[in-house]
C-alpha cells in the first residue's frame, strides 16, 4: 500500500518539485502516473523508492514509514518493491538467466531457491527458450521482459515501472503492458510512470495526473482529465 499525505519536496536549489501531494494506492491496484516534463514524476519515483526524503509530509510504502526509515532498514524495504528502470540496467555480458539470478544472489538467496525461482520468472515473461542467450542478443522488447523478471525476483508486493515502453514500437509496447497487467492479476501492485498517451488510453486503468508538482487529476480510465494538460 502507498500513502503520500501532504507531501512537499524541495531540492537544494530551493525549487519545489512536489507541492502538497496527496496520493494513495491499495494493495493489488494498477495505476498510471502521467504528467508533462517537470511535473514531479521522477521525484515521486525517488520518494517511493527511498532515494529521496521529503521536505515535509508523510510517506508510507508497504508498511514502511519512509520519513523515519533508518539506513539499516532500507535493504529490507527495497526488497518489498521491484523497479523496472527506464535504462534497463542489464548486464550485457551475462545471459538472461544470469541477469535474473544475480538480483537474487546479491540478497543472499540460497542456490536451490535461485534454481527454482529464476526459470519460473523467465517463463512468466515468455523467454524460456532464450534463457541462456546473452542479453545482447535480445530485441528491445525482450530485454524489457528480462528487466521485469529481474524486478520480480524477491517476490515484491509492488512493481514500479519507469517509462517501460519508451524505446519500443507500438506492438512491443502493448505486449509489455499486457505482461504488467498479467503480473498485476497475480496480486502485485503495479505503478507505471509513462508519457505514452495511446497506451494509457488503451487500458481502462486508474490514471494519476501530475502538473507542476501537484496531483491535478486522479480517476479511472482515460489519459487526461482536461485537454489543457499537454506535452
């Protein structure tokens, strides 16, 4: 569950990136977070992952109070979320299996658990036949699927996908969104940060719109709550 209550955030240059944001997501929900450049989407991402502390307000994610979270608690918190980065951050010199397995290895997972879970996740994203191929040999859409599998390795309660279809053609973009929808149907909360209007319009999901550091619309279905908000 996500709760942001009266959240303000100000960077060192004294520019407010968030101005009184109130936002919540229930466990198992799927939502899009949209807004023009500079709206505060990246700051929301950093706040939700514990990379940035808010200037004021309350932030709770998966039962963790991120305002008072201690440094030693951060690794445990981050295991409760999976992040699909915009730049993927795959290890190109490793196979699909090795990329996904590495995310478990760094948490100290047992070898037997890795051997059981990694093939399951690779099958979930539809890449079983390419499990032992190098990440370099994959298409952009396939690499994105590896990134999603890696985000799922620690069985997180929530997936945050940052522009997961930004470098893909429309058909591959639709495939990735359908995969995220499938993962959500299995019980994982999904928040997708995107600017792709056509994709958001295709799915009848909750759409949270940011502009100038404020939530300007929050409703089910559609892309814009009003036509003035443009990119």
